C-alpha cells in the first residue's frame, strides 16, 4: 500500500501510531488529598480548570448567527455563540450589570441575550446594546462601554473549545503536533452525536481519568471486550505526550491473546460478515491473528461500495483499531473506525471533590443507507441523528456496558482512598500514563 501522506490523512500503510520518545518520570507520590480535599479542589479549579482547554460542545450546534450553547464546568457557565460575522465567541454567563446568569438554557438561538433581571441586552459579540433608562448612569451609558467578559474560544475538529486563561497557549500548541495531526485525520467534524449522557457520579473526577489512563484493568473489569480488542500490554502501545496528554493504541477486530477460545465470538463474526468475510475461515486460535489484516483489506477494497466514505483517508490501523487520547486534564477521546467517544468527568458544580459529572458522547460517521448505528458499549442500536441530552444520577440508568463497568469501581476506590491504610499507588509500567498525568497535575498545582 502506498505511503504517501494525503492532505488530512496519515501515511496509509501505518500499522500503528508512531512510537514517540517518552519523558522521564520523577516518581512523585500520589497523595490521597487530591481526591478528597475541598481546599485541593478549589486550588485545582483555579490552577488547572481555569487554565486548560475544554470541549464546550459541538460546532454543528452553532450553525447560524445567534445559535448558542451553554457549557457548564464546575460552578461556571460559559456561553458560546456564533456572531453575525460567523465567528464563534465565548462569554461568561454573567450579566455585566449585576452578575445574573443571562440564560439557564443548555442551548438555543437568540437575536440578543436579554438579562431576565433588569433587561440589559447583549449582542452575539458580547456588547451591551440596550439598557433601560440608559440616561440614568452618571458614569455614562453602559452601551458601548461595558460588555460580557470574554473567554478564549476556538473551533477545531468539529468541537467548540474554551479556555478561561487569557494567557493560555493556542489550542494547537496546547494539544501538540501529534494530537492535532491524528485527531484531524479522523474528521470528527463530519460526525453526528447519537448518544449524549451525563451522570452525576460519586467520585472525584480523577478517579475516572486515572481509569482511562491505563488499560491494566481491562482483563478484569471488561472481559467482554477480549473477544475483539487486544488488551494485553505487550501487544498494545502507550505513549506519553508533551503537555500531560497521552495515547493508547489497541489493535482490534481480533481476539485478544487473553481470549481463551477457538471460536470467533458472535460480535466479531457479525463484523466479519458485514465485510463479506466468513468467520468460519478464522476458526482456531492460530487463525485469530489473521482477522485484523483481513478486515483492513476488505474495508480498503469495499468501503466506497458499502458507503463508508470516511475510510478513504484512513491509515491501515485506523480501519480496525481503537486509539484513546487522554487530553490533559479530563478530556478522553476514544476513537474507533466509525466514530469517537468522548468520556469526560467534569468537576461537580457543588464543589464537592467526591462527586463529578461524567459525560458520555458517541459521535458517528453517517453511513450511506443506514439510519441506525450500534451503540458504543452494548444496548440497542441508536438512530443516526442528533441525540437529546440525558442527565441522571449514576445507577439510575446504564451509561453503556463498558462505562458502567468502569464506574462500578469508582465509588469503591473513592471510599478506599479515605482509609488510614492508603499507601499511595504502586504502579505497573503499563500504568505509567497515570503517573505522568499526576506529575503534570503537580506541575500545574506548583505554579503561582
Ligand atoms: S443583573 Fe442583568 S440586567 Fe441587572
Ligand atoms: Fe475501562
């Protein structure tokens, strides 16, 4: 297969993401206070969440001037709105008069934001354009003088990103070259969000990021993945990236070496038939390792005829494998051939360090002729259309099999961290992304 780089793609013949040199870790102790203490959480809010780029929402929700989304992060609320000039800007949702929130809506369309308290009006560029009794301000009319406080905002990969730090590096510099190049190659901007869930969850947000920063737990918590995803660390690849980000690569569409069966499991068999491959031809463990390449060849040959046009520029590994990008601090993008999951814990609006809001999005590439798409982690198929936002408490409803399995340990770990017997972490080499995350967190926390 040819190796030439295409405008949006990676070199076609790549069998895995390029291995990158890793920073040396210091071995900082990982103390329990970071999961438990309100004082730590408050400092973390200022030093980490107010300084890093966060995904506020989807760009396709801001099609027309006046379309807005309201992103809640901790106790903060940020309005992202498309202006008359087409540019998307973000503002704190706090009136320039006396601080009232301008809207409680999660998204919508406005000609102007009108404050419900005294009726000040703001345009999509954040300017005050009307106030009642304008002549009664001895310091001068607010119109043209004061406006909404702006938040840094960029649109990239079909996502709207915000950063509350006016001095922050650009989004591209923050993410770094590797992440930018690889995310761009997946064309997330062409996807539709078909699952949108948020669960109020009884653990610190870092319990969840720690979980996504290692795959050591997969063989224990997610045995159901082993028939079609490799999870043994020897056959996967983990890379620490600059800026506290990291990447995990999991060769998929083949049973894990940990999967103890001669059979091709039903789910994988169905995937093979979809690409006109006979699962019986791969019976027996010695044949399992051939499945992934066979699927890649079949997809390369037939993607256009089957309506999978987004495969056109994919590298070989992207046709079959899952890659997880953990973007510092809390944005997790787990990307497979047909879509991207965002799995993200947000600090809780109450400020309680022992709670968080966990978001699960599934964004899929529409396939010609398909109106339904498989759910990312069990459950019935989903309609290929923009999903309503489901908000609930953890336990009331499934977040998908794999996410449920991950969260099943969250409360138990949170509780265990309270123990006088907690001794810090004793990490395997394959868990070094956890250590890396905490060391970068420590660096942020050490800043003035
Ligand atoms: S607080 Fe908004 S108009 Fe008074
Ligand atoms: Fe997991």
